[in-house]
C-alpha cells in the first residue's frame, strides 16, 4: 500500500519514483514548492471555500489549499492516510 501511495504522488507530480527511497524533505518538498505551492499554498482557499466559488478561484489559478498535513489529508483516502502520515513522520525524523 505504501508503494501505491508514493507512486500515486510521483505520478501526480510527473516524476519517476522509487518507493523505497522516497523522502519528503529530500525528494518531495522541492517539487511541492516548484510545482504545487503557487496554486495550492498558504494563500489558496480552503476546500469548502474553493467548492463554493470554483470558477472564481480557477480563473485566478488557485486550487484548494494543501500546504498543511490536515489540508492534504482531505484528498488522501483511507487507508492511505496512515501510510502517508508514517512516511512523512519518518522523513521528518531522518532529515
């Protein structure tokens, strides 16, 4: 299940992923900042606000906010939430 989640993140970011060696700080954070944070960062709307005014935010090149763990979890389905949490916790401790 862990490999499936990490592979899905890699596909979403359009990068090849070797599941056993992926680390958030080493591999994902720079990609997030370069490819995702402009539209899904701290100045993006929360998902509820985005859904209420999707056309307005889409026109402004803003997607739902995903810059915090709790905001990201909304988009990760069970049972992958636990795998994601463990992976992020592990990379935070090793980096």
